C-alpha cells in the first residue's frame, strides 16, 4: 500500500478478497466452525492489516493504479 488510509468499510466491501487472502497467506479458513470464537479481535485484526503490506488481492484492489506499474 502507498500509505493511503484504508477504512474497515473498505475492507468489508472486499470481504471475499480478504477471506481468500487470509487463507492463502496464513492458512486461516474463516468458515472453519468455531475458529473465530477461539481467537481474539486483535488476532484477526493483525492478520487482516498484514494483508495490506503483502502482495495480496486485497492490497491490489485498494491500489488499482499500481497494477499498471507491476506488469
């Protein structure tokens, strides 16, 4: 990301990407029964924010102008 502020609303609008990235980056399947009941909000927040500093679908969707520079 380029330092632009990202809101939780921005992330929730891209939840399908966040969910896929959580699985591919961390092996976290948010559909696993009981998983999120055994984890803290901080645990999830750290991982979601981590998606913004990696080359993920979520990060790329929030910086579409960068796509042209990466090709």
